[in-house]
């Protein structure tokens, strides 16, 4: 599910900037196989040189610097 979602976002991002936020509930991430799944997912994303891995804070800083003073809506 994660890799197919990423692939769809990546394809669409050729037309417009997109953010993909992937999270996991502790019920899932606390299971032994979760580290394997996340590792494979990150490996898949790292095959693309133009993917930005960012924290929420880095995204917020980018948004503020890019859209400071603009009104939406």
C-alpha cells in the first residue's frame, strides 16, 4: 500500500508539487514486522534522487518561506 501510494504521488508530482505524509499507529508500528515494512518503503523512495525527506518542522519552514504574506481562500 505504501509503495503504490508513493508511486501514484510521484507520478502526479510531475505536474504539481505534492506532499505525502505517511504515519503509523503504535498498534501497527509496535509490531516486529513494522521495521521491515518501513525499511523496504524507505528503500523504494530513496531510489528517486528528487524526493525530499523532511520533518514536519522543515515542511513548515519551507511553507512559511515560500508563501509568506500570501492570502489563500
